């Protein structure tokens, strides 16, 4: 369809579309090869064929929140809860460093055990031992003061998906205590404090439409984050969304490609959820313009417990095994995992 091609060209050139144009594009896009090829081209110009790796350490599956989609929500009495000690986290970093990881991502539910004091101490110890590594946090919503303390302790980046930029949709996915307004405030606070910020959303979350997706793209444009995490929604059996359908892999790839066109410099992960949904999902993510993967560095004993959705891959793999597998897969499609912090490249 000629007008779709024109919209994609416009997006690549102007890095923006109106809401109406987004809806029109998302309603009618059928040929994916054109946007994928354009997204790859831009990615190659900025990041070459490098794939950045991030070592994901899932520090706790305790969570005080009750997000309807998430397997570690507090009402899930069947979740087998755990938290990692500082020593266990440092052991993960040690293993990761030896494997070539230069970014460590500490992710967890909103677990009050990890006070600012506890987290700052862990961050400082990691930075002390591995000064050339980046520390990324993914620990949910906090106050400006808490984010500031974490930044001052040495954290470099923070991941906090906005989940959906539509108020109504947001409140259908989250308990009443969580608001889109506060989520946005957190993201702007993080930016102001100088974090490299990651936002993003699930594709195919219950209630999502092309209109809400258009709002997601407009919000991302406004926020201009350094990282954008996009993965398919996958139901978890012990959540209220157990019977909902999973998001589409193809649609996820399209959203990754369009995000690359809109925010050319962005660090875009080819997510584990995408790899869970389709066998070659993570390679396809790279071929749609993604440039980051986040293999699991968590201790094997806890991997099966950090389940945000069903059938998550790599719960049994060793970190070394995961990295080697990915390396082989990416090599076969012409990409290379590199030993680097993999920072955001600013526009020059
Ligand atoms: N399916 C896919 N992604 C999920 N997340 C949480 N639950 C699910 C699910 N059921 C995503 C959210 C969150 C990130 C850490 O994981 O978008 O921000």
C-alpha cells in the first residue's frame, strides 16, 4: 500500500507522526520487510552490527504491587518468594564480568527490604569492584529523593516501562494506587537526575488498541528516553489475566522497528518475552532494529521463581550457556555481541 510506505518514509525523515497518522499506519501496515529493512539501516548507521549485552540479575520477586498482568503480583500466593543477598548479587556480577558483561541490571519487584541504604551499599560495592561497568536499576516507582540517592551511589541507568500512556488503559492494568501520572513523574524525575532512562510497554496487553499504541508512541516521542523495552504480553496462569491471549510476535517486531525509526539512537532490547513467544524471537528482534539483549545472570536456583509470565525461556541455562547460544544465533545473522558498556550514542 503506497500510503503506508509514505507514512514510514515520513516517520524515518521527520522522526514523528501525528496521532491520526500513527493509527492509520498501525491499522494498515501489512508488509513488514520495508519497515524492518529501514530500521536495520538506521541501526547500522549508528550502532553498526554490534549487539550490547546486559547481565540481568533478578534480585527479588517480592512485590508490594498487584499489577493484573504480572506473575509476581502480591496477591499471587503461589509464587515462591525469594530475595538475593548482597553477596549473592556480587557473585552474579563476578560470573558476569568474566563472561564479558559490562552492564549489570538489578531488577526486582517493589520489595521494601531493599531500602535506599541497602541498595546504595550494593551499588557502591559493584562500582568499587567494576568501575568500568554500568549499573542499571529496574526497581519500580520511588520518590525523587530515593532516585537521587541511588544516582549518587553510582547507578547509571534506570528502567521503568510506562506500560501504556492511556489513563483508562493504565487503570485497567493496575491497582488503583498506581497512576499513570505518578509513573510519568518518576520517569521525568529520573531524567532530571541524569539517569539514562528506559521506558516501554507490552504489545497486546488486554485492552490495548492501535489508538492506545499511538498514544504510547507520542509519549515516547515526548519523553525521548535512551532505552525502550518492548515485548509481547504473555499471560501468567495465576493472575487475573490468565485466560487472556498473548500479544502478537509480529506486531511486537513492528513496534520495535517503528520505535527505531522514531528514536534512531535508542537502545532497544530484543526481549526475553519475544524469545519466549517465538523460537527465533530474539534474532528477529535484532533484524527489526533492536541492538541489546539481556541474558539472565541470576543464580540458577532462583530463575524458576522470577516468573512474570508463563513458559519463560532460559530458566535452566547457565549464564555462560545463554551467552554462548545467543552469540551463535546472532553470528548466523551477521551480528556480534561485544564486550562494552554499550552506552547511548548521542546525536552528533
Ligand atoms: N507478559 C509480558 N511482560 C510482562 N511484564 C510483566 N508481566 C508481564 C507479562 N505477563 C513486563 C512489564 C514490566 C517488565 C519488567 O515486565 O512490562 O515492566
